[in-house]
C-alpha cells in the first residue's frame, strides 16, 4: 500500500491510497491519519480509487479519523471507492456517518454544512 498526502485549497488535506489496506499495511494508514490529526488537520478527503481491498483495521481507521475530525469541527470524506470498497462501506454502515462521493473533485468541492 502507498499513501500520499497533499494539501488542497480551503485547508483540506487529500490522502490518496493505492493498494490493499490489510493487517500488514494498515499501520501506515493509521500513522498517517494520526499525524494529520496531531497536526491539526481536521478537513480530510480520502481518495480510495486505488484501493482494491480493505479489512476491518482500515475501516476502524476511517471511523476513528471521522470521529476526531468531527469533534474538532472538521470532516472526513471518502471519494471514488472501487465497487468492492463501496459495497463494504455500505455493508458495515459507514456510509451514514462518513460521506462517500463518486469523485475526488466532488468530495473536495462540497460546501461545508452550516
């Protein structure tokens, strides 16, 4: 798995993930998200277009990140999931608390809730 972080307009951080999120790779994702939160980055979009597998550790990392972002007045948005990941997110019920967008552009351009 490869994780890349880029800063975007409006104080949003884009996290792009490529490969499988599993027991062997999830530590890198968890560490990246933890570093972002520790640095005060609470407006996060995760690009899932390159993710072909995600296990419970990855799902837990998304839930943890969402909760911390939300508590700080920010957000976590997931973007462009592959069909497998989209189905997994729906099945475990994460699509309610975490917005899932069809594209990264859509996730980056959503107006903040008032």
